[in-house]
């Protein structure tokens, strides 16, 4: 566990050493605002709730989180620093975990900076703050799941563009597996159990469940195990490259 | 300190390393020579634990690289090919990161980083992002990283590649200073480097060791070893050549082209006999107007060329090997 810390620190600092962090945060906040106020018609709805705001997180994350995750391993591979990293006396899982936590903490910073909208609803009305807290937790967990997928994909290539595109596709499949588009396709012929299983893999289903203000253990376990699974895959993928 | 047994490594159908056995003891500086693509870097990557061997084993200070990787990596300083480093960090930040990863904290981490920077002569650039540094400084950042924990075993892939003569000199000085209490492997294709710092040279070609000995032993394999070269006026060249040829220890004589009325002759001995005394006596006796006279120690580049294959030959052989 001791070796996770320096990796985390280096990785987290590296976001802020380049314009990447600032560009990302500005775009993230700007897009959040644009979606919520213009497309989501936040004011016109006249409801003191952040449901619209959180509703767009799924779609924003779909593109923005792979953009954070794509560099995690692809860049190391491209610049050759992966050889340095893997010949330092730390286990691979510590590097994987340190990098993931750093990127996750970074998305956490971006998410936390959306706090003015929370202040806004509280100024304008009397929202259920419990629901809002739960939604923030859910949103953060969902970002972690997207990130774990992106990090694992990033470990397969030295090309960041490929890492980005493949991550978006895989994240998209996870996102929509609960949507009518997919479910209707299965409903026609598959048994209910299978339909439910496919639907249960959806980020949206679990995120919306948390968004209702109830943090159900099942939803936490879902996101937690998904993150653990993809971090495990990440370790295997990095280790596999040793065989040449 | 470093034990390599029957090491092989294949990438798909291509065998990069084909059975290397090597032991390097404390106090040795081993120069790893070979043409590009001979398997030098692959072998070093396996020693450092970045690649897994196909067969064979590697132990560093008794720790097996396969089964006890972290223990082996703790006692190893490794400079990868091209000295990769995180370009957005400054050398100070980078060395502090390495110190933290290696388990140092507080003032000890700071002191270690400062000492490594000082030994690698990085002080003037400590606060500049590594991306903006010259090639020479980048290489030395990698070097500082490798020696930060004062490891008993040091493996460096082309530590002086791309450095100017002054920088090469200071890096070699640093390696010489550390040589006594460490086991060191450096790879290079600069033959002068072997003479300058190595106590032992290993030449590998197509994944196999083709020569292993001290630089002097390798030089002794050269046909130039103990040959005598003399420069004298072109007018005397023909008679001198005839006279030398009658000497019973002279195997053959080669002459260079005429330059400003002078010709250079090289007399090769039979069985590496020392010829210089006889030739010098002969020159006095015959009153040759000798401008230059010296015994050749041997030529490493010639030994290297005779033992290794050119890359075009090698690719051809590889393709045939794959087809067969």
C-alpha cells in the first residue's frame, strides 16, 4: 500500500503540470452548465431539484472520462517511461491502483467544482439535499467505473486516440444496456431473467436508482465490483506485455 | 552479483536471445557489445524484470527475477535505453519521486535525491522541466535515477549514447568511481568505451555470446595484435618491404597508399610474436629514414567486425530461420 502513494501523487500532479487539467475542468463545467440550463431547461422547469443536472452526467462522462483515462498507460508506453515504472521495485497492482485513484480524484475535483449549482437550487428553492448528496456519490462512482474501463483499455495500446475511441465504445455499451434500444431487442425473444441481467449491467439503471436518494448496497456493490474487475483486467494487461 | 543461466527470449517466431550464460562479480564493469539488434537491450530488459525470459533464469544478488522480482529490483539500478523520464517533471521532482518509490521519506529522500543529482552533475538544471533539457542532461537524469539508492548492481543501456566528448568523459569518470563496490553492466557500441572503463567485455551476436574476456584479451585476437607499423619515404618503401619479408617471424606485409612522399607499411607477425625490437634494429641497420614506428596493440573494431554479422546478413538469416 505504501508504494501506491508516490504513484498517486506523481500522477495527480501531472494533470496540473500541463494545461490538461484546466482545459478539462473548464470544458466539463461549461458543458454541465450548457446541458442543464439550455437543453435541460433548468429554470423553465421551476423545480428545486438537480435531477436534470445529474441526468446529463452519464452522457458527459461517456466522452470526458475516457479523455482522462486514455493517457494513463498509453502515454507511458509511447514515451518509454513504462519501462522505468515497471523496473522500479513496486508491484504492478500498486501502479494500476495509484494511477486509477489519481485520475478518479481528478474527476472528483471537477465534479466538486459544480457546487455553485447546488448553492443555486438552495437559494432558489428548498431541494431535498439528501437526494443531491446521494446523486453526487452516485455520479462519482459512475465516473470511477468509466475510468476503470478507460484505464484498462489504455493499457492495451500506445496510441491515445485508439484508447479513447475504444473506451467510448465499451462505456457506451455499458451505459445503454438498460435502455429500451437494447432491452426491446432482448425482450422479443429472451427469457425475463436474461433481460433483467442485461439491464442490470447498465450504468444508467444503477445511477438512476442512487439518484432517487436511496443508496442501495446493491448499487454500491455493482459499481465497486465493476471498478475492481476492470482494475484486475488492467493489471493482467500490463503484466501480459512482459511476455513480449 | 548477477547470474544469468541459459537465457533465451523469443518474440513470436523471432529468437532475440538464444542461450546466454553470464556471471558478473562485484568490482567488475562488464561492457556488453554487439551490433544493433544482437539482443543486448533484450537481455538487459530481462535482467531488470521488464520482460520475462522464454527460458532460463536470472538472479540479482541472489534474488530470482522471476520469483522474487521486487527484491531483485530493490538492489538493482537500471537505466533503460534512451533514458526515459517523466517530461513534465523537473529533475528535482523526478528524483524525489524515485526516492519515494524506493521507500525513502523525509530528509533521507531529499538527501538521496540531492546526492544523486550532484553525482550526475545535474545542479544547473534541477528546476527545469525534463522535456526542455538537452540530450546530455536527459541522459544524466536517467543516470541519477539509477544510482539514487546506491545499488550494489547497476545495469545501464547505452549510458553515453548521444553525449558530447566532455559529457562522455564525466559519465565514464562517475562509472569508474563506482566500479569498486558494484557489479556493473553497460551496453555500448562505442569500442573506445570498453577500453576506457570496462574490466571485461562480452560481444554478443544474434543472441549468443561470441567473445568474453578482458579488453586486452579481445585485442589479442586481432590480427593487428603486435603488428608493427612504420612510415618512411616512398623511395625506400620497396627495399624495406623486401627486407622485412625476409624476416622469419613476419607473416605478411601490407602497405598503404603514398601520401606526401611517405608510405606506411604494416608488418604482421606469425603467432603474435613481438616484432617491434627487430624492426627497429633493422631500420637502424639499413638506415631507413623512419618517420613513425609503433607496435599495434590490436584493433577492437576489427575483432568486433570479424565476430559479428552485419544487419543485412542477420535479417536474411532470420528470415531463412523462420522459413525453415
